[in-house]
DNA sequence: ATGGCTAGGCTCCCTAGA
C-alpha cells in the first residue's frame, strides 16, 4: 500500500497539479494539508471519478485537511482531541481497510511563528495534545501512521541553511524536543529509516529562488508505529513535483507498506 | 538580503504561510 502526504497549499490553486501527480504516482492513500476550503467547496467528485473515497475536514480560507483513499475508510474522526475550544481544522483520522487495516492520522501542525508568542504557545500545546493521542494509539499495539506537514525541522541536516532557522518556530529547541518526544515513544521517521544524510527536503519557499538554489527544508513526515514500521518497504520524497507547473511549495512524501 | 512569492478573502489591500 502506497501512503502519501502532500501539503497542496490550496485545492483551488492545485486543481491541475494534484490530479496530475495522482495519475502519475498512483498512491493508494493521500493525506492532504492546507486544502484552504470548506467541506462543501472541496471538489470531491473529481477525485471520486479517479477512484478515491474522499473525507475532508475543511475550514474557510486557511488550514484544512483531507484524505483520499482507493481503499474504504472507516471510523473517520475530525479534530485533534484535548481542546474543545480549538476550531482550527488540522487533524483527521481514519482506518484504511487494507488486508491489514491501518489507522492513519493526517495532520497539519501549526507553524508557530513568530516565536515566542501566542502562536508558538499554541504550537507547543498542540504538540503536547498530539503526543497524548499517540500514547493512546500505542496502547492498541496496532499499525498506525501519523503523516502530514509537521512544520518541524528535526535536525540540522534537514535544512540547507540551518543557521537561518535558529530563531524560527520550525527549528527552536522546544520544537525539536517535542518532535523527539514523539519518536522516543517508539515511532519511526519513515524517511530516515530508509535515507540518511543531508540534502533531502520537502519544502522550498516561493521566494528568493529557493527551489533553484535548493534552499529547502524537510518538514513533511510520516511517523510509523512499531507495528507499521515492521511493514515498511520504501520511503521517498517526490522532489521533482516542485519543478512542475503551478507547484505547491511542498512536495509529496510517501511510503510503501506491506499491507 | 532588508519577507524578494503565493493564496485566499471581509479583494485593488490585508493576513498568513515557513
């Protein structure tokens, strides 16, 4: 099963590029972030016609996550538990009914800039809630994957110019520590389980010729539960998507699971 | 390189992104 994450930076703006990538890459399941659309404005028929089940958790203008799946989805839930007052659409869960069912959590983790400040406080609180959710899922001892735009640069090797990020919410010590706490619960960064070393990025800014200069960062991740990590076959970044027509500033990252 | 693009909406400027 090919399972991907892709921050599309607006479904309306990616109405050509997303179907093009789907037809080319043929993922079985895709978690989308930043659909920037309400549920009733999401072009679900377009993806249903391509053979996908569609589940959205949208919001007007900003944020918004969705799942496209060729396999049936069950037990869909929306919103990250732990704060009833949080109205930002950043989390959606479902069980993919593969031969071996897999729980997936599609996430758009808050950016957090400027830091320090209320936006950074929200980011850290959100990460603490996510850690609680992971702990609850781990108790079940079943395969699950948390995939999406984490807005976390885990290590210096995950940025072309790490010195430029030292004061940034994506790379501050508290951010990386919160990410590391998730890994330390027993989750596996799928990409790093298959590829070591610098030079692997999933985001290039639209500004300042970042793509042309390969000034990127790796912030889109798939974290695997121990039972999911046992199924890992392959993990890759589709970097060439960034060179296409009207690209998102992120590219897809995916895994192949033996499920 | 001093935020230099891009997207969306309460659109001809503002916020937000990373």
